[in-house]
C-alpha cells in the first residue's frame, strides 16, 4: 500500500454564528495549503477543496452545519487532525 493511498476523514460541526464566511474560510485554506495531501470539505453532498477559499464559500455552511473533512495523501491524518481543531476552535462570534 502506497503512502498516497492514506485516506482519513472526520466530521465537524460549525459553531460560529456567522457560519463559514470569508475569515474562517481563509484560515482553513491557509492551514490546509502546507499539507501535501488533497483535502476536501463536504456539506450535503457538495465537495470542495479545503485549500480554496472560494470553494468553501460556495458551501453556504451556516452555524450548526455538519461538515465532512477528508484528506488523502502522505500527511492525511495530520491534516485532518489539524483542520478539525481549527474548525472546532472557531468562537461562536468568529
């Protein structure tokens, strides 16, 4: 099994009252970019690249939305763990 076949996922809930707007989308993308793995966010079947601010904004994820976070690649586990922490750390008022 090659390292590129590593696929990891997690489910996160958006807690901030404004949902996934420009500021948190920018923070997620900046955090995701250094990872080698392909990282995606999924909401209601719509999949976007977590390294794309615009892509994340198209999800129109509101407060309380459940997002599936997944990564595939050599650092997938670290990417998912780090991004889940970032998303879950958004304050209610962010």
